[in-house]
């Protein structure tokens, strides 16, 4: 290979132990362009052999990968391996540097030297014995830095930002161009210190994963300094922290979205109390997940949020005022254990389009005057056992509401039938027998095209469905889904004949369903789909006479995702 003097491309070279595939073979290949990866560097004898590759003379290489194979973490001669890396120094126009599997405690000084003006990306991986990071903070063009699997590293200090040994280099702001910083799988890392000067002026993204020893009281000041106190905070795009003490903790700012999750006892965190003054002004989305102790301040606060999601968090929250979120388009609250009400004193809230309040056991009420959100298109209040009624005056206050999900909230079916908005197109009901047995409480929904009815699983006592006279007038209904009627035995075809526009009938997890009573299923049906309905499904596949006569007119019949007709 060494004779191919005009060779332009050599993406990977695997070093062997003989002269024919040693480092000397690379020495004459001075016209290489683009990417050069050198693997199995453990086969290089010493620094002299490394120097024979003449890496520094390959002026057209943009990206360099230097890799030692995984294996024994201990090296017999650390100084020799350091000399090898020292003599693999590339030219100063390099743009991307990746080092993997280096097994010595420290790096040569050329890594991170400010003379490398064009380096934009550095990746250091599986350097398991390294206890001091190289001085990368003075690389003027570095935008992306990834450090992974440093098993012995315990502290990141001032050496990371500036090498004091560079006596003749002018000091610059640490990491003047860095946008993306990632630390992964560093099990011994305990301390992270920032320099006195302002670092990371163009910071956009931070990810920390698998760093179990790095405690919150160390992380939070760093976050506050490099993210939320930054003069360039509007540029922050992503912040993610995982595995500080458990495997399900993270803070993530992605795009203009912040999510905080898994901090069940978030006491010392900088975000214990969330007010508008501690969030970036550019923040559009906030998600709080599994943070029971965190507090969402509302008094005299105005948030610019467009999307707010609170999941199994904020135990102190008993009432949420929509007035604090004038620009909110999407509000999703799940498992907020003490939430009792949603309020507003400054209606209407024209921005709100999607509202979900699910599995909030104590939730009881909407604003007394009604939910004045004229552009709301989706409303879900499922599994709220204490909720007595839907928002009042939905006909007038929610003129654009198209989708409603009230499964698992048994008291809602007592609402006056005229209270459901006439433009409703999608409706989900059930998970409680009160809603399912008779649907006349829904009133006549002339525009409804999709209806999901969910049974009460094993607790369901319904054996025949739908009961005679139980369906309201639904002239536009196209799709009907029946789920989890575990004790259902008979499907009443004659009652379904009232659905004159029905095209799709989907029945799921009705294990005991085996009979069809009445003349036949609606002639308008185009698709009958059965999933996990063993008895009825087998009769359909075998074209059982009593069943087949009621369904043979349907163009498409599917059983467990397989078309049988």
C-alpha cells in the first residue's frame, strides 16, 4: 500500500504486526483527503513507528480517528502509549478529531492546543484510565464536544478550560464557539468546576448520562451559570441530565422546550420552585415529570409558555389558574394527585387549543362561569372520579371543540344532554358502567364521526350490547370501536342498524363474544375488524352459518390483523 503515492481516499487502516501492514505503510500516502481512521493502534511498537506514518504531513485530511481496541484496560508501558499518541499529531487545519480506547492517564499537549483553529468537533471515548481531561477550552472553533466512558475521571477543573503550560498563547474565553456538550458513562465523576471567566457564550445543548456520582448540588450551579444565567440564553436549545442517582432523572431543553423528570425529592435543585423569573424568556414548552416536590408558582406570575405538561408531579398544586399562561396552546396534566380545579378570572383564553386533565383523583371543577376557550379543539377529562360535570355552556363557550374523551369519569354522564357541543366529531366514553349502559345522555350529535366505547374490563356485567334503545341519533357516525367488554356474549345487530352511515366497526378484547342477534350488521359497513375476540373470530374464519349470514355483505373482514374476506 505504501507505493500508492497518489491514493486520495483511505477511510480506515487497520494496523498489523508485520512490516506489510505496519504504520510505515502510511508514510508515503501524503495525498490522502477527507477521513482517515487508524485502528488497532495497540499493534504500534513505539513512538518512532507512529512518527513513520507522517500524520502531520497529510495536509488534506479533514477528519482523523485514532483507535485502540477494547480489551485489557491496563497498559504495560503508559509512557510508550503516550509517545505513540504524541507522534500521531495531525496538521493544524484538521476539522474533526476522534480518539477511542486510549488507556493512559493524561493526553499529549497537542490535543486542545489553540493552534488548531479549524477543529469544530472532538470526541474522546473509552479512555478508561484517564483522570485529567485535555485542555480543550482554547480551541477557537470547537462547536461539538463528546466525552464518553471515562471510568477513572473524578473531577473537571480549570485544566479543562486552559492549559497553563501554554505560556505564549493568548487567553481567550473558554469554549468560545461550543454549542453542544455531552458527557456519558462516567461512573466516578463527582465534581465539575467552572472557570472564573464567562465560558460557553454560544452554548446550545448539554447532555449528561450515566454519571451516577455527580450530585445535584454540583450540577445545579453549573446549569444556572452556563444555561440560565447566560447572556445568550435564547440560543440554548437542549438541556438533558440523566442518571445522577437513578436511571430516570433528566432535565431537557430541546428546541425551546424544557422537561424535568424523575426527581421525586427535588429539594436542593435550582428548579425546586418554578417561577417565570427562573425560566428562559424564550422558553415555549415546559414538561415536569415525576417530580412530586417541585412547586409551580402562580401568584403574580405570567409565563410565555405555549405548551405545559405536568405528569405525576407538583403535589402542592391544588388549583391551576389559566391567567398565568396567556399564550398557552396545549395544557396536559396527568396524575396530579391534589389538583382540585382549573380557574380563570380573565376570560376568554383564545390561545388554548388542547386541554387534558387525566388521572387526577381529586379534580372536581372547571371555572364556575364555564371554560371560555373559544379555540379549544380537544378536551380530555378521563379517570377523574370526583368530577361531577363537564364545563358549563359548552355550546357557546367551546364552539370549535371537535374531540372529547371522558373515559373513567362516571359522574359526567349525568350532565344535561344539551351541554355537549354540537360540532363534536370524536368522542371517547366508558371504563365505567354508568357511561356505557345507556348512551342517551349524550344527546343527538349530528356531526359525530368517531365513537369509542370502552367496557369495564373484567368488572363489566354487560352480556348483550348495545341494549335496545340505548344509542342516540348519530346520523354521521362512520367509525365505532368497542373495547374491553370482557363478559360480553351477544352483539345486537338491530340496534346498530340505526347507525345508517357506519362504515368501520372495530371490536377489541371481547373474549366471550360469540353471538350476533338480529337481522345483520348495517349494510353501510365497509370494514369489520376483530382483535382478541377468540370465539367470534374463529366463527368468522370458518364462516359459521349463524354468523356469516349477518356479515357476508361486508367487503373487508379482518381477524387479528389478517384479512379473511
